[in-house]
């Protein structure tokens, strides 16, 4: 009996000593990032289960809490990345209402126009108008250039994040291999800690989920279902960054036309997956980067382009409105220039849709609706005829490509647009925006004036699509007409060829900017995304600032909420997986008592043996 007691006590000492070692390890690693609390189980053995053996070392954590932690980590990285860049974007426009804000600079310009209309003979007032116009154009130039700088910065960060994420995937694959070939439970727990920490870090960059395998390894998948790690096989990620981005840098699924970088996942079998495609990565800093680069910042550029285009066209264009009779509309297109638009509202059954025809010097071709002021419209260009009697033929040819139920008739620039014989479609309205000046020369029109022109060539802004969209990137190129710099008297000319000082032209410019409604693109995101937005140029500038301010505030609020959710998830996981020093000290005391009890059994057994030997 004493021999059994001796054996059991010896085993108990060994088991208790192993448990004390685990407690010591827990205490020593308390606070170490990624360390999960260990426990060791005891296994009953021997006669009547009176003995004990040390079991496997296990990690104590809540699997659901770990899954939630990774989800919130990914979400927090997404909102933080987005809030940072959107906040920088908001600062470009200044504090709404301040003199240095975009709307403040525009207000200063319009106030100078009012002063000039009241004092048309003042050379100083004319110079002030041009100076303020130049300041406004310069502020738009600067803001638009900074938008592209932000896009370039996001592009560079995507490359850096991709490289880090690829390294983490490789590390997870390597750890999977080690775990698969490790039988020692203590060593295994350490490797699992490292792997979990790597997966947690990966969650900062993309939305991932893990699937445990029977051999102890895990597979890593994105929420969209792309397998990035399968046991020891890890995909490698690469990013083909394009360096400095411009207004025409866009993502497409075709590598031949794509002009921004994308993430390519090369799988173990050699297959390749484009993770830059919409929806492939749904959260984390990488998803935020793609959204910022491809959606949010391009939309900010579009808003500035629309503002610049509105400034220029408000002072040069006139609107022609067609006369509707019996489902057809008659409209005069005389003087229409490349880039000017003819918008036809067509009712077909219960549906009404816009058909937009864009004047061009080239053959008829399609144009993306997003490039017009109505992203839901049917769009086509039509070639401006050399012979003015051929306007109807040119318009009819363009209509046949996108609205085959409509046609055009007429023997001059005054044409009639209506349904073809047998069609039930009806033209509800027809309007055309026509640029009146034929060149930047102030004498080619009155009171219209090309106060703002396009780039170093001082070109007239008409919105032309010949050779590419003139509107795209116009915010970077808008400038004050150089023809006015040395001839400020044109601002107060009483007529196209009458230099008598008059405030009428300055007043007309003021009215065009502050009272006349313009149609701005639904692609700008101002006023909704499904229909064109009508506002004055001054009102549109205020809406741009307000929308960016609201977007920044919303992004900051969402980020604050997400960071709170992350902190909660971290606390929840740590409560189960973290080391509680008080709890470990309590366990240590209990183990010391057990160790002492086993030692006393050994002492008693020894004394009994000694007594037996002395008999």
C-alpha cells in the first residue's frame, strides 16, 4: 500500500509541478500581445484512478469572441482610413462662409461684379473683378490638384498595405506547416498564438474568415470566398502601382485599359485573381483605399469639374427651348458648337427618359451617360453639318442609334423632333445649351463673355468630347481669359462693338452666377445620383462644400462608433483569453498546497518504509 501511495504522490508532484510551470508562464507573459492564457489538464490513472498524469496544454479563449474581434478590426481599419482621407478632402474647401473658403472666394468675386456694375468707368473696379476671378480659378485649380495628389497617396498606400498583407499570408502558411508537424502541446500553443496574431494583423487590411482543418491548420478566405491560405499553401499578393495618378486614371477589369494599380492574388496552383475588382475585398484598409481612389475622390474631382464648367458656361451659353406640339418639339440649333447638348425628354408608356445628343465635329459615336448631366440618359453624339439644311439628317442619324422610335425633320437649323410613324412615344420637351461666343474674343458675343477659358491655349469652353471630354480635368485648367487681362474695358462694354462704359455686362455676369439656374450632373453626387441637379453656380459651390463637410462628419462619426466596437470586442476577447494575475496567484496557492500535500504523502510513505525495514 505504501508503494502505491509513493507512486501516486510522485505522479501528483510531477503533475502539480507542470501546472505550476504553466501558471508561471502565464504570469510571465501577462500583457504580451497575442499571448493566450494556457491551462493544463490532469488525467486520472492507476488502480481505482488514484493516480494522476499531466494532460495536454490548451489555450483558453472564446472562438466567437475571436471571430468578432477580427470582424471589428477589419471594420475599424476601413473607417479610420476613410475618415482620414475624407477629412483631408473637406479641408480643401475651407470653413463654410469664411472669406477664404471656396464659397467665400466666389462671393468676393460676385460682390466685385456688383461694384463694377455700379461704377463701370472705374478701372480699379475692373481690375478687382479680374483679380478676384483669377483667385477663384486658382483656388479651384489647387483643390483639384490636391484631389489627385490624395489619389496618388492612396495608390501608394495600397501598394504598401498589399506588401504587408502578402507577408502575413506567407507567415500564416509557414506556421500552418509547423503546427501540422508539431506534437508537443506546449510548443503547439505557442505556434497557434503566433498564427492567430498574424490573422488578427491581416484583418487590418482585408475582411478574412478562418476555417479550422482536422490537422490543426486553418484556411484563410475573404468574405467574398477567395481562398488565400490552404494549409501550408499561401497566395502571394502583388500590386502594380501606377505612380502618379491623373484625372483619366481609372480602374477597369481589362488590364489594357486599366490605368490604376490592382491587387493580384497568385494562388499556389498558379491561378490569378484580381482582388481590386469591386466586391472582392469588402472591408479593411485595402477596401477603403479602393473606394477612396476609385469612387470618393473621382466624385470630388467631378464636383470641381462641374463647378468650373458651370462658371465658364454660365457666362457664355444660352438655353434654347423647343416648342412642343402633339408629341413633337421644334427647336432652333443655329450656332451650336462641339460639346453643346440637345436634351430630348421622351415619354414611352409610363416611363419618361432623357435622350441627350452632343454636337461634335466628328462622326457620330456613343458617350458614357456619366459624362453628361444625366447619368440615366441615352447618349449619342451627332456631327454638326457643314450644310445648315442637313441638321435634321444629322440628328435623325444619331437618334436611330439610341432612340429608334424618334426621328427629326426640317430643311434648316430649325428642326422638329418627334416619333416615327406608328410609334406611341411622345416628345415631352426639348432644350439645347448653345455657346454663343465663337472664340475667347469678348467681341464675338454680348452680353455673353468667355471670362473663364481652358488652359494654356486659352480655349473656349464648350464641353466638347472631340478628342476626349473637355470637362474632365477642367478644374485643373480653368483660368481667366488672357484676352481680358490687357483689355479690361470689355467687362463694361455696352455692346459687342461698343466700348461705351456700361454696367449691363457686369450685372449680366452677376445674375448668371447668382440667379440663373444651371443643370449639374447627377454624377457629381450633389442632390442625388439618379437625376440632374439644378442650382445657381453660387448655390452649387455651397452645396459642394456642404456635401463634403457632411461626408467628413459622417465618416468621423462612423469611425468613432467603429473604434468603440473594436474596443468592446478587444475587451471581450481579453476577458477570456487574457491572463488575470489575481486568478493565477490564487491558482498558484492552490497548486502549492497540492504540492505540499503530495510531498507529505511521500514523507509518510518513506517513514513507513523505514519502520518496516527496522523490524
